[in-house]
């Protein structure tokens, strides 16, 4: 493990992870056997989506009878939460760092209307990376979501990524890019779509002859985005896009929102 003024790096076996807590606590680099898996650039890597995932329709959601409005950072919607635009603070002991684990937190603040804390954890081994997100309230209950938006490189050492997954349904996407509420049989890609996996997210990316990566989560929701030439995104999340309105999950003083995902890999 090494730490710079901006980044924290973990290294276990052939796996090297770099986290940038000052820039949304995103993973800026994940290298396996020297090969970079994530698209590089300040908007890319892998960032947390919290306290909501994907688009919130027209930047509006209700908590009971109270209507809240969020900044329209992807007009006409609010997208991907506030965590990716926030500087996070360290929350790890020296012993945890030595064991390949690191944690960070930030306190919810404007433009999010409720007070609370978000914690993100990273645990690296030679064969897998496990990520965790927890959302707690400082008082009032509120709906929230949590998830990750990784930008996996489309090609790795000349090999193009192949996607494989078996979803129970696809959320029909309307012209406004929000789910219509209708579930349909999964359609062929390219996708910018949410899929349902009741037994848990299980998506495989294979760069033939180079590496096989499996993204798993106990959550049943995943967004797959592969409309760009440079990257493929597999986004496990605690609810569907616009879920603050359509599938609210309340964070209460006795029931925080907790979300995990594990990326495991094998090399030929």
C-alpha cells in the first residue's frame, strides 16, 4: 500500500488498485498483471453513484408529501448522485491498509436535502476486488440508492470485450431515457438499459485470450451501457434508474442502506 497527497494505492499479487478520494472517491486505475482494465480520464475509471443511481426524472423526488428538487446536471434530469463530485475523507486504520482494505466517507450536504453519511470500502485480493457502500442518516428517514459506474476498456491488449449475462427482464426505456415501468424480455444490444436479476447480478466480461472478469452483487439491478467505442459499463445498483420515485428504499436510523459488489478475474 502507498499513499500520495491525492491517491491511495493497494497492491496484492498481480492486482494494483488506485483510489482518488479527492475526486469523487473513484477508482482511477485497476491493473491486473500490468494491464489497465478501466478507461482513463477524469470522468472515467469507476465512480460511486450515491445517494441515487442513474437519472432521477426532472430532478424531482418525494419523501412522503415533501417534494424535493435536485440540480439538473443532465437536463432534463439529475444523474448519478453527488458522491462522484465530492471529496471523501479517509476512514481506515493502519492495520486495514496493510491487509489490502481501505475506506472513505463523506457527509451528505446540499444539494441533497437530508443529512447523513456515506462510506465506501475497498478490499483487494490477488483474485478479486470487493466494493461496499453504506448510506446512514443523521436523523430523518429518506429514500436513497447506491451503486457503481465502472468504465471497463472495450479492448485489452488488442482483444475486444465480450459481454455475457442472463437477465430475467429488461426495464423498457422511454424516450426520456427513464424506465416506463413496463418489464420486457431482454433485447439485443447495444444497451443503455436496466436489467433485473432476481438471484443477484452476475455479468461476465471476457477479453478473449487476455482476461475474464465477473461482476456480481446480491442486488437484483444492473445497468449495462455499451454504446461507446471506448468502454463497456456494467453498473450494479440497489434500484432502477428513477428509483427514488418508482422503487424508494428508505434509509432510517435503524436501517442503513448497504450495497456490495465483487469483481473477480481469471487469466489464461
